C-alpha cells in the first residue's frame, strides 16, 4: 500500500518491523488492558495491539487514514478507530472508568502539548503507563536528571507526573519517509508526586514555570522577576539550597521545599 505523507501533519510512518514489535512489547501484558494509540498512521503498531489488547482505541486525525483503518479492523469490534485530534479528545471519557495505557509516535511539533494533555489525565487516575516515541533531543530533555544541561521545565514537569525510562533510539531509516532527526522511545509510569511532596498540582506547576523562566538566571532572580519580594525569598530560603543555585541544579524535593516555604509565608 502506498504511504502518502501529509507534511502539515508531520507524518513519518514507522516501517521497521523489529521496532514496531519492540515498541508494543514495552507496554507489557495487554490481555486485560485497554490501550489508546495516538496517531496510528497505517496501523504498523495497531496490528500488533489488536492481537494483544483487550481493547484498542486508535486516535487518528487524518481522515483518509482513519477510513483505511476503520475498514481494516471492521471485523474486530474491540478495535475502535476515532477520527479526532488527540489534543481535543476527552481521554477520561474514552477510558470509560478504566485505567488505560497509551502508545504513540508523537508528532514532533506538538510533543509537549500532548505530554501536558496526558499529565492532566494522569491526575484523574485514568492512565497507567505510556510508551511514546518522540524526537531524540526532546526525549533527552524529558528524561534528563537534575544537574545536567538538558534538565529544564519539561524534565521537571514530566517527572512530577511520571517515572521515565529511556528505552531505545531509532534512526531515520526506520520511517518512511525518513525524518531529519533520530527518534527515541520512552516509557512513562504515571505516578503524580504532588501529594508525596506536599504541594498542590496547579500551584506547583505555575511555580516551576517561574523557576525555569530564564535558564541563565539564578533561581532567586527568576522568582524576583516573577514578583516574589526579595525579603520573602531570603527569609524562607531552605538551607540545603545554595544561594546562587539555578533551578536546573535542584531536585524536585528541593523545589517543593522552597515552594512550601514561600506558600506558608504567603
């Protein structure tokens, strides 16, 4: 079957047989699980999921691809093809009171937006795990630990919502047409840490944005720029944090400690 690419959708179709099985394998046993697939394309991974999962919900924005998949899986009622934009989809409603898994090759230009969408669903307890493929450089930021150059707002935000495993990287030749970048597959185990760290989700998410607003500035300067009174910062600064520390040098535990101190101060 011809694989016609629509550039505006960022379509690069997975054609490596070993890779598609490795990606599906990363979700583990699916016999009693529902899987939401983001951007199934021509169904390279959907074919495998259909044989393994209790239920498959494939979200495809491209009308022609959605029609192709609907026809292919017409005799498999446990496979549902939904023509929709994942950013507009109601993941909680699709989960239908189950804890579901997610799999997908995320379009490079909306990777962060999709991750935020998943995090919002994770706070409602409907997501168990996800296996996601994305541009290698983005994956390196998502999975980076504190203290290295790649660690930033995306790293901290992701790691507040999930444990991240960097699984493997695929070359451009694994796709048709080949993209200009390498792609990395991550596995996320959703386990939001807000209660554990004693912070509220909305407030701490906003706080992280302020802390990482300008990467070259120190954490205290970013907070001052965000409107926090310098005296308040100084009087509530946790002793374990160096005065000139930058946000990317700190663990989530340290950032949560500072947030709690500033919240108490008001």
